[in-house]
């Protein structure tokens, strides 16, 4: 793992147990960020993003950290192998950090998080909440600290938890959790439903850590990346809530059983899935008209699946029925 010295701004590599405690940065990329090449070629101070890099290093050093990690300059993006390794291990890098410092350049750090007059207009409107990659950066670390445009502290994730939940609708029990498998697939997908990425493939790649899986990076494949992500989830999980989308995929699509993007899971944050059918299919689950929802079977046209999904907000049972016409797994 390549880390940046907070005092000298020199890069060093560490492996395994030798990796020292480090602070990690979460931010939105801007123009002229300092890259790995800039640091190695002595051009860092000429870039517009140098002020951000220096501000983060100064803050990390003041908190007692000798080393820090920044995605802009600690990855040699000219190496496709290194970039692939970095993206596949990104969740772990944030998870293993001592503290994640979130830099909100569009938020005034003098705001009072307890004041309803300032929170909605400043913290809530930050573009940081709408980015795909920042989802894992919010969830994975054990400790998260939010800082405004002048690096002043706004508050910790714990202190701001009510506001964060209101903004993101993310279950706070997932914050810093070592294992997210206890949260249904549809619920985890919903956390990314309103987020965007610059490259369309990244809407899948930025979720690999959330689901604890790895898939090869194939930039240029477009929306097929999100299909591959779902296929890998299905291979590894018995959680059928992956089919519980807020709206049905286009039936004219050959792969219509799988959602084209995370936005199809908007509003699914409160979905709770039942155990695998082997554990409960012998039970008779009734709706208001006493019709059982437990139904599955193979036909000449494919596999039919009918599974109930509990929605605690309205105490109703949603009939999540998916008709798979072409299985390619």
C-alpha cells in the first residue's frame, strides 16, 4: 500500500503488517488534482489541487498521523493492474483507516449542525452526498469526520447521525460494520439509487465493496458492468430481494429480469427479505385474500419465482415476482 508522508509529502510503500496507522481522505475530484506523476516529478505545487492535498496533510499531521492516503496521488493510474487492484480493494482501504476525513468544499464549516436554519441549506445540499464513490467512504471507516471548505470540523459521523440518515436514508447500523451481508441486497442497492458516477461502469464498480465481491474492470462495457455485478451477487447470495426493484425493468430488454442501474432500487431502503426458501417454503404465507405467495417452478419458458418481501413501513407484503426468460448463469 502506497502512503503519503504528511510532513514531507513523500510516497512510501508498505505491505501487510508493516502498514502504519493512516488517515484517509474522502472528497469530490476537482480540476487539476495532484496525481502520482505530479508528486514523483516535483510538479505537485503547480496544480490547483495542491491546496487540498496540503490542507489534508496538515490536518492529518495535527491529529498525530505520520501517513495518509489520497486516491488522487497514491495510485499510479498509468498502470491498469494497479488501478484494478486499488478499485477492488478500495472498501478495505477505507475500512482499515484510523479516520476518514471528509472534505466538503461546498460547505461552510462555521455552520451549526444543530441549527435547522443552516443544516438544510449547507450540509444537506453538498454534492458529496450524490456521488457514487463516496457511499463506501461514508460506510466503511470506523471513524468519519466532516470538514468544511476551510478544513474546520463540522462534526463526526456519530454526532451528525440524525442528519446523515435524513439525507441518505441509510441505516446507521451499517456504519463501520465489518460485514454488510445482514442488510438485504435491495436495501444496499437503494443506498446508491440517487447517486451518480462520471463513468457509467463505475455505478457498478463503486458497489463491489458494499457487496463484498470482486469483478474484473472492463471500462467501455457500459451498463453491462451493473449486470455483471448483479450476476455475481446472485451466484454468491440466496437473497432474492435483488429482484425487488421499485419499478420493473423494460420487458423488451433481453436481460429484463435484472435492473439496468441502481436507480431502479430507489425507495427500497426499508425492504426486509425472508430467509432462503428452504427454511420457510413449507409455511403457508397468506395475503388478504388467503392466497399463498410461496411459488416457484421451472417451465419451458424459464424459471418463475414468487417471493414475499416484508415492508415494515406500511406492514404490507410486496409480491416481488420475477419471470426469468433466459438464464445464463
